């Protein structure tokens, strides 16, 4: 296994679209949301053990989730858990992880990925990551993985690529487009040169540090100034103070959309970003009328179809006459809403917080 290969797993989100199961105090990456026996972050960590040595895997998460990370990933050393004092989107957390790794090993090649994605074909995933790490290690490229789209989905970002190819498989990126309308998504699919943006990035430590210098110079300065304290007792105190100066910006907006050395690897490994209950429903086992029930121990359904049901195992639940609904209970909260209106859940969370306080969030 290549000692120069590193992984950064981003695990700081609160997963509000999965309320009421996902809470600020215990968000979805720490939950076995698919009923597999392992949480999403555990699955992600085990996936990257096939790519790089375990001591080369880093988790970037909110300071409040340190205990959860240690409980669920007991093999991780304290110095591998990088904590953020505040949420500042993906650019600062990636800068922190990459600058720290660069100070340890200037020859590092790094993969950065979210903690809460589903990968069905792990062998194909590992092959794509290794191919990308090999290419990134010897080139000044910023590589992203693009998923071959199966439908015109409005919930994903899209990457347009050109015929300019390196290493036979990596295409030069032409444009990034955030979540489009359905009509635009349809034209993307028809054109044949668009991929879903998986939010998985691969680059050398040198290339990404250089990119921060070019496109986010103030953030570069913040984390470059921290080089003397990385991997020391002063790291956390210093970085937490420095974090307050960071702008709230994603790596996509801050660097990937601006850089001219971005390449994409078209990939197909059974990917889902698990961003909504609809994505869980798509992956879950269903009965003959399309109901997905997790867990199904004490749920009885009459004249009901195409429902997504997630309730505590000990609770007896009877549903009658429900079609195309989401029914979720957790933490003394019950959500019942039509499946085609789940995009409103974020607003529901805001309203609940305003009306009843943070204890339900």
C-alpha cells in the first residue's frame, strides 16, 4: 500500500434533510440509516482502508462530534481527528486537512470525500480512486470524480467535460453547474458530455496548496501560517482561532470552478449521495407494493403503497390508506409528509426550531 496516499473524510454536516432521525447532536453520518449494521462514516472509513494506510486517514468534523468519531472509529488516533469550531463549508476544512498533510509529507496524494455517501460497487470505487491518486501524484491536476447520470436529476450538481483527455480516461472539465431545473437537466443528459458531481476530489498536496494560493489567497495564508504548529500540542488552539477568520465557501465555488487544471474521471460504481429520504427509498428493499420499511419489525400496512417508513424497532405502527408518503419517527418527533414534498423538510426544521427551540433539532 502506497505510504504517500492519504484520505480526508469530511464529517461535519448536520444532515437536516433527514430530520427527525438526524439531529444536530447526532447527525446522519453517525447513523445506520440504511439498516446495514454499520453507520455511514464507518462504511466510508472501511472503504478507504483499501486505498491507504489507516494512519493516513483523517476525519474533519465539528468539535462537538469528536466523541462520536472516537466511539465509532476507535482505531483513529487523536491527531487524525481534525476539529472545526464552527461550520464554514468545505473549503476551510479541506484546506486544514491538506495543509496539515502537506506539512507531514510534501509528496502526498490526497483523496477528499464526504462521510455519508453510498457506494454499491466498492471494487470499482477503489480502482477509480487509485487511478486518480496515481495521476494526481505525478501531475499538477485537480481531479474530481464524475458519475455517469442515469436520469435528469435536479438534486445534483453537473460537470461538463471536453474531449481533451489525459491518461486515456481523465477529461478536462469545461463547466460546473449547480442543481439545474428539470428542463436543463434533460438537455444535459441528452448532450452526453455531462456527469453528476460526486463531491469527491483527488490531488497532490502540492497542487491543492498551490491552488489555494492562486484562488483563495487569504485562506492559503491562514493555513500556511499554521505550518509551525501542525502535529503539535498547539495545533487545535491555533487552528480554532484561525478558523474564525475563514470565509464560508465551498471548494467548488472557491477553487474548482476557477481553476484551469481541473480534470474529471467518468465513473460508475453505484453511487448515491444519500442526500434525501428519496435516495434512501431508492436503495432500500421494498415489498410488492413498493413500501420500504426500516426496520420492519412491528409495522403493519393496509392499503398503502410506495411509502418510506423509518420508525423505532420497538414501536408498533399501523398505517392505512397512505400512498407515496414518508413516515419517520425518532427522538420524540414524528414526521409525515408526501414523498414529493420532502424538499420542504429543511424549512420544517427551521420552523420547529423557531417555535419549539433547539431541543427538537
